[in-house]
């Protein structure tokens, strides 16, 4: 007896949208079992991890702050994945965008005007696009695997950041700590109120709305969908897969770079060895949880932001590792992929006949 996957004649549209909710519920149940296994009260732990982030105005603001880079990166990745182009290196594009944007406050520290912030954001976008163009061009010109190249470039960007903040870009007045000079005034994102909620969320929502219009109302969005779902039909229609590869890599890389400079110009306030808790990788989950739809990505980003806040709260209240958020994100990705698989395939039990013994009498 064995279990096989049998392709369904057609997928259920209702289940396609219900799948993320089922995955979230399965993640909560799995989380309760994990907490019970390590000796923590499941209901209390689940409350702290999943519901406490909604319990105060401060935590709601922090939720939006955490969701901002996930939205910016996730909406770009959703377009790339709809085109069947696999950019896995958004974390590296995030980092290189932060490096490029930081050139302004590091080398022109006395420049203070609204144009300062505009220049930083523009350089952040440019940095992300440059880093994303490398795997795109290698795929187009040399047939390289974009998954491996974009992923390896993540570590190159992170090591470059580490070297710069410990060497050439280290703050000479920073008591030898590995960090750049602090960003000040117009070198930081304008905030709303007295908390950390900043202009970045506006940029993220504008990006999501713009890409939603692009995907639903423009010829370019139609081209993305056709090449992603039926590449052969797209070639007959005159659409170029090479141009599409470059386009979606530049788009997703530019938005990841924008997220990078927004993050260091707001919550971090300077360059340092660690500027991201893994936003670029988490945004991959966000893109799929949002059904590769820019508006869905906004909702999914808010849901995934809960895992960061919940992980911090659980670390303090329950004394568990700060890696708990990564565990839950991994569990959620597993359930999302499992549910999506069952949308397209059904499980079938195949009974196998017993093998006759050699030399049977």
C-alpha cells in the first residue's frame, strides 16, 4: 500500500482563498503542541504569542512598523512569482539598498533638507535594483539558476555590510563599536505621533496599491500573468521571457532596497552588522500567504508581523529562545505549502499486490 498525489481536474477557487486561513489555524494548533512539548502552558503561550500584540495602541503601532518592510518586499516578490521568476535573494537586495541609501548621511552628514531623504530613498531603490540585476542578467545571458545566484548574493551583501561598519564606514566617534554615524533630522523617516510609526507605511501602501492596479488594469500585468501561467502562449503572443525576468527582478529588488533604507532610516537609525531580523526571507512566506496578490500581501504582512512581536513577548514572559518567531514562520510556510498542494492534488491510496517469493512452491 502506498500514498500518491493525483492531480485534480480543476482547483476550487473557494479553497484557494480559504487555504491561508486553514494554514494559520493549523499553525496555531501546531504552536500549542510545541509549547506543551517544551513545558509551557499552551493557552497562555498562544495568548502571549498571537493575541498580546493587539492588546495596546503601542503594540499596534509596532505591528505596523514591523509589517512595513514585509509589505514593501512582499508586493515586489508577489509580482515576480506570478511571472514564475524566483527571486529568493530579497534579503540581500534589502541590505544593499540600505548600504546605498546610507551613502548620503555617511559622506554628506551635514546635508539637511527634504531632498536629503529623497536622495536616500532613491539610492536605496537603485541599490536594490543593482543587486537584483546580477542574478537576472546571469540567468538571461548564461542560463544561471536565479534561485541559487540570488540566494548566494544575500551572504555577499551581509558580509559587505559587516566589513564596512567595522572598517571604512565605522563611526570614528563610536568608541570602536561596529556601527556608522547616526542618522539625524532629514536623514530619518518622518514619524506620526510620538512613537515609531513613520512615513514608510505610506510608501508601502502606495506600492501595494500601484502594483494591484498594474496587475489588474495594465498590459504589463497581463503579460506577467500570461508568462507565469502559460509561457508558451506568452511567446506566441510576442512576450519576451528575458525582458520579463529583468523587469520583475528590478521591480522586486528596487522595492526590497527601498525597504532596506526605510528600515535603517527609521527603527535602526544607522548602519550596523544586523539591520534585519530576516525580513527578506519572511516576505517570501508573506507573498504566498497573500496568494501572490498585492492587496493580499498587505494582510499577510500584518499577520506575519505578529510573529516578530509575539516572539519578543514570549522571550520575556516565557523565557524561550528569540528564535521562536522563526520556528512559527517555518511552521506556517509548511502548512501554506501543504494546503496549496492539496488544492491542486488529492491523496490517493494505492494498494499494491504482494510480490511473489522466488522459488515459491
